[in-house]
């Protein structure tokens, strides 16, 4: 980040001097500027300003001494750090350190010349971000967070970590309850905002799909004057068709649509998907011109839409569709997101970063495509889908029906709600195929990931195609590591 005055920071976040801190105006020895921001004392560098963030498991205030020992010159705290004097260090006290971090990031963003692209959506936002980064970084100096920094701490850190020389910052905005996106977008102040799609997710926090749509579209509230909102055309059709009681906010920015359906500004046609990728042609306004063939080495129909969203972004920076098609040829999957692994004789679809009904459907589509090409047994290690509220049982039962229709032959269900999926899968198979043929679907339920991992060798066979997917709470990456241990 650009060097920043501690005095200016204090003014921006409305801080007062904590008892242990140096009076900035009264010492000739204290360092007066900082050159980075940290919220983790383990990675704090010389010259950093440390923000003490309270959390569920750890409180950053307990690690202020460690941050100073690591080279921090300043700390922003929400309470007194007792029992210690810090020579040559500044301690700024505020009411809320998370809010102070956001206020500072918003001001820093205003002072920088880089353009900001902000991406949100129920699924696909990380992959769309990564595709756009891959393409744009071949032509511009582009920054994105090294991790999935998409909340009220991660987004400010993304903006504050960018260098003054960066031309584009691509940020991700996540949410699990109303109001988060509106807050984050006012920090990011994007030039381009993207909504990849909207599906039922985090229903425990939102309640219904209408509220989710309103939350995602609120990303437009932070757009810069003359900004562009890029949105999935299927969502626009849903709103225009009055399928939901929602009024889109009146805006003065340009709206661009992408999708597979007619009428999209950026449309994919002639889609040919295999288990390992998709080829398609793209139509669209200039500079797209005539149809261009694109090969996307990422599996699943959802990734076609993610690529379209990324192309809509890239086209705003004067890239041609040929530039885009050439760059995406070399894409590799994002870790734990539709990541195809060859583990010995197994083909493993590692998609265990997170899960909701839409991403489960996409993963099952990929599994089915892989099976149609490889003609091998389809196995699904399925974890719970978290944060679905009162609809959790219904949505897990619907998933079970989809599992049966996808032709899965072995379902290993991990968790309370995944057991509902297993029962529904067996019931659907028996209804559709008859009890005799349904015997081809084997189900086994486990209470937790550890017990499932201890039994994987009993159920998984050589040459299986294995989908591993569940929400973060399931921690199914442990199962992938066990498969490597047993079959690698």
C-alpha cells in the first residue's frame, strides 16, 4: 500500500490516543507513517498498522504486544491494552475496530487511481473473479486478494494491500444476511459491479429468495458515477416477468447482461460440454464483433456463465474477444472448486469449498458428464448444505432426488441433513426404477467427516469417479486427503 500518515489515519477513523500511546505531536522520535495494514500478529511486518479485531475464537487485542514485536508502528484498538507501555509506538482507540478498518479502506480507495471491479453472487463469484484476473493481468497491472477475502474484514484488506501502481483491483463481496453487500460496496466504490447469479443460499440469514435478490443487487449502491452493473440475464428476465415482488432501484448507471438466453448483451451459443471443459461461441456488442470460438478448460455449465461474466468485465477494458479466448485456454481450476484430480486410478471432483442447492446441481451435472465419457462408477461423498434455515430438510430431500436422477451408484452421506439426502435418493431410485434396479444405488450414512474418512477404503473402489462436496462446516477436504493416502 501507499505510505500513510498516522495522524491522517486518526482523523479518518475518529480515534483518540489510548493511555499507552505516544502523543503524535509531542515526540520527535516516533515514526509518523505506516506502510501496511495487518489484522494477524503472526504475519505483521515492519512498518504495519495493526488493527485489533475481536473474533469468536481469538481477540486481536490480546496480540497487540506481538504485533509491535513483529514491527508494527501503530495499533488501532477498541479497548485499553493493560499493563504495558510501548515505547515509540502509537495506539489509537476507536469504538469499533472493524468499522474503523472499513472507514480507512474507503478513504484509501478514494485516494487511489485504480479501477475497482466488485463481484458478488450466490455461486461462481470466486471463479468469475479468477477468470477476469487471469485475462486482465496479461494486459494490465491487476491486484486481487490471495485468499477468499469477501467480508467486512477481507474486503478492506484487499483494497489496502493494493499498490499505488496497480491499475485494476478485483474484489469479491460476500454476504449471509441483509445489509452486508450495501456496506461493502460503499467501501469498494466499484467502477464495475458484477452479479454472477442469485439462488437460494444462506436462507437462515435471508429467509427467502426475494431478500437474496435485493441483497445482491444492492452492490449497485456503491457504484461510481458512470459505473457499470453487469448482471446475469436470467435474473433480469425473472424480475421483468414479475415472478418476484421486487422493485429494482432507480439507477443512472449502465446495465449490461450476460447469459445463455436470447437477448443477453453477451451470449454464449453452441455450447458443447464434456466432463473436463466446454467450448462455445460468444456473441455480443463491440468489440466482440463476429462470433468467436472459446474453449474453457473448466468443467460444468456454471463455469460457462462465470466465463461470460468475466468476458463482460474484460470487454470494458478494451480487450477483444480473441484476447479473452487466448487467455482462458490456460486456465486451471480454483482449489476445491470443481477441481479435477487424478488420484491413482480415481478421478476426483474436489468441489468441497462450499455448497448450496445451485452449486450442488452444477457439481452433479459435471459428475454425470464425466460418467458419460468414462463409463465408470459414480460416487458422491456428500456433506450437509449449511445455513438453509427452515427449508434445510426440503432442499436436502430435493438434492437426494437429483442424486438418483444423476445416476450416482454410491452415496456416502456425511452429517445430519445429508442423511435426508440419502433417504430421498434411495426413495427416488426405487420409485423411478423399481426396487430391483434401485439396488444399484448404494447409500451409507455417517455422523461426521472423521467417521466417513475412517471407512472410505471400505467403499471407494479403484477406477471410481468421486464427487466430494459439502459446506465448509463439513470440512470434506479431509476426505480428499484420505483418498490421496489410500489411492495415491
